[in-house]
């Protein structure tokens, strides 16, 4: 790699306009230099080159020359019209010039020295005729099979690439893969600036196209194998690398579509831009949850993209009609788009590319995949994880709220996703069957929800004809009951509560009257006591009076008898006497 | 050197044979290879096709558009326009044997 500062002034880049490629190459192909595109037959070399020219002519005002050594321009025109490229139209507007170089070995005899000046002249003429800035030679290797003097061809190729550089055109040269070398005839020797390898691989009967930048002199570039897709709008290449963890986050909440579920999330619902996973066994209502969320998004006027891997859009719409949801109107309004495909339809990378493509096209605020577990049909667990990681990063980058469902298999742990993506998930809802008393009921709880308070309660999850409803599960007396058992238990409790209450009232009444009776009794006793103490008082008073009278009598008596002052003895004896007298 | 018909036109006309060899030599400027090729060609023609050939030399530097029509990539290229089918020989025509084979000329006895 050349010194950084040279990057700025020396290495100008030529945007290809091919989706994704300019990001990987950080701007495009080296401007004014040849680039080698190599790969096996059918890997998309010609398409790549043609799109490079087409985009250059249409989007960047750079006309181009397509020199084909294999297919005739008429055939090319036919092939590319299906990809939306009208070659004939472009040619008539002098945006693209084609030249078919046809070399038939059997018609040509070689004798002595020659050079390929004829080719140079033709190419130069084509470039001058439209003022081309881009050139494609597809594939120049035909020279090797058409002519026998390899030494001359090699010398001339070297000259050709110098010549192309001198002309300042950005060129693409294609080459077929060789057994040990990148190209069969070692073209990479001549094109030293940028080499891109296209690959077409089949793993487990599923084909994936991949692209790799083998070298890019003077520029940094992504070094991974990038999956790419060929469809009706040409090539799409997907940057495989994870975007990292520096995405912006939102504190805005959006409704789940079920008010009671919102309540479980701090009353507000999910965070916008977060990743939500709903996992559960079959028939627990995952699709209904997804549809409800989609419905809520559309109600807010947001666009929602729904990837269905199990059902067709019309089937989902019909089924959701049964729980009172009219999704068809959102589809009609253009707010909701379904994308149904069997996961095994194509490879995982292809799915990822499709995700990206549709997301970029539709630009949704809400993205639903139902279910992600089906993706494992198209690849191994680690592949699925890497795909989902990249997808989720991409979605987070775009602040798209992602809603994924995951089908958990019976017998497996519920708190385990087959794709092992739990760490990527911000909010995880678990739907589960609760089997009790010959009934199967649905339960819902929040396994985790990053960054917000959330309920720890299991809620009973009901599908009614007006949508999803959540009911508090019966959790009294140490039991957890759902369904009719819950209803019965609740009724029982109500009844027993009623009887209990009247009993208490009766007791209260009895106690009251008893208290009254006692109080009366107390009053009576007190009255009696009062009466007694009054009598007592009277008696003591009488006694005191009587004593006073006696004392007076005695004094009187003593005074009367005039006795000597040895009073106490006399008193005692007198008392004795008095007692006797009594 | 454009469209040099080396004065053999008269001869072909006078010749009674219907078979006229119409040969076209593509060159790009007066390069040594082109000059050698032309000399070699003339020698062969004089030896084997005396009086019934016409050589047209086309300089692609002056008429670049003509290169496309005859599918010229190499220089020099000799094209046998007539008699049909079209045959091409590339190179400086140094090997007379090969030129004869390439042009499908039966050596004169």
C-alpha cells in the first residue's frame, strides 16, 4: 500500500455505481487505470462490466466502450434488457459504443511477426467516437485462444495496458479463472492496480455469489468475501462486515400495539430502533404479535416491512382478520409491505442481500421477520448468527425497530434461541404454553428488556376477535392458574369472600350486644356498690356521733363524781365496767 | 501507402481467367513489419498468381473504421476477399509455404 498522503492526490477513484461496491472499495475503481475482474464461467463478469459502463454513462456522465470478444453486441443487448439496461438505446445515444472482436482460429493463418495494432486502432477509434471515459474488454483472453503466438500477445497486452493508462480511461478487463492462477492466462501480471475476484459457489445445493477484492494498489479496501446478488436491477453487493457498535440510540418509545403489554414496559412500549425478539413454541401467537405490532406501526403512519418465511401475505391477512385486524388496508395504503419467501429458496447471503435491498427500497421504520428460525434451513447456526448480527447492525444504524420471532422447539430450553442471538436482542418476550387441567393456555412474559423498567409478571395472553389481550394470571394461594381454572378459582374466591364477610358481620353484632349486656351489668353493680358505701358512711357517722356523745357523758360523769386525777386507771376500769354493763 | 494497387490491375483485366485474387493488406503506418509484409506478398503473388491478383493496402491509421469490417486485430493482416471464402493471414508473411497454404494457392507447377 502506498503512503497515505499519495492517496489524496494520486489515487482518484471512479465510482462504479454498483450497489455496495463503492463502499467496499471506498469510492470505486482506480480512475484512469485498468482493473481485472476474474472468475469462473457464469460468475457475472460480463454483467459486472456492463453495469459499470451503464451506470457510468447514465449516472456519472462518462460514456464507455464495450469491446466484446465473446458475445455479439446483439446478444448482449438481449441479455441486458432483462436487467433494465437498454444497450441499443445507449448506443444510439452515443453513450456506449460496442465493438465485437471476433477471432476464429481456423480462419487465421499466422506467419511471421505481427502486432495487435489493429486492436489498438479499433479501441482508440471507439473511444474517440463517443469520448469514452470507461472501457471494458470482455474478455481479452480470447486472444490467447484465437492466436497462437503467446509471446506476441503478452508483449502486446503489456503495451495495451500502458496504452489504456495513457489514454486515461478507467478500464475493466475480464478474465476466466485459472487452475492455480487468478486467470487462465495470467492477466493479473499486467493489471497490477486492482484485481477483483467473483466467485460462484454451491454449498448444500444452495448457490451464493461472492466478490473479493484481491488487491487494490494504493488504496485500503475491504478484504472479505462479500456476497452479491444479481437481480432485475443489476448487481447488489453487500458489505459483509459488521458496522460496529457506534449506532445512535433513541429514547423514544413506540407502542407494542397491545396497551396492556405497553404497561408491562414501563407503560410506554419498546424503544424505537431496538431489537425485539418474540420466541415461543408453535401456536403460541408469535405471528399475531408481529401482526399487531405491524398494525400499530401503520396506525402511527409508519412504514412496516414484513418478511414472512412461513406464510403467504394473503394468508396472514386472512388469519389476522379473524382477530379483528385489517392489514389489507395498510398494504393498499402502501404502509405495509409483505415479502414472502421460503428460506430455502436461496442461500443465506442472498437473504441478507435481499433484506438490505428491500429495506433500502422501502425504507421502513419497522422491520419484522417471522420467523428467523427458518433461516437455519438455509445455513448453519454460526452463519445465521453472523447474518443476523449484520442485519441487526444495519437496522440499528438506520434506527429501524426490528421485530423478530423465533420458533422454539418442544423439549428445548425456552430461554435459548436456535440461532444463539440472544445477546443481540434488546427486548425479549417469551410466549409459552401453560398446560393445566386439560387446557392449554398462552402465557407471556418479558425475559429481558434493556434499559427500561419492566414487569416480571407472567400474563395470560388471549387472542380475542378484537385482537390481543393480556390478563393478569391468578397467582393467589401459591398457585398459578390460567384459563378456566383461573376463572373458576376467581369465582370461588369471590364466593368465599362473600360468606366470610357476613360471618364477620354476624360476629361483630354478637360481640356488640354482649358488650352492651356487660355494660348494663357493670352499671348495676356500681349502683349497688354506691348504695352500700353510702350506708357505710352513714353508719360510721352514727358511730362517731355516738362515741362523741359517750365521751361527753364520761366527762360529765367524771365531773360529777369529782374524782382524783389518776384518770387513766380509773378510765380503764370504768371502760371495763361499761363493757360489762353492756 | 493508401490503397496502393501495385499496377497489376491491367494485368488482371487482360487475363482471361475469371478468378481474380482480391487481396487486402491491412497495415498501420509504414512500419518495418508492414513493409516486409508487402514485399513478401508481392513476391509470392508475382510468383504464383501472376497477372490475376490485386492488392489493396489499407492503412488503418488513416481509415480506422475499416478495421471493424474485416475484424482486424493484428497488423499486418492479409485478407483474401476473393475468391471466397475469406481467409486471413496475419504476420509479415515471411514463411511463403504458410502463406500459400493460408491463401489456398496451389503452387504453380
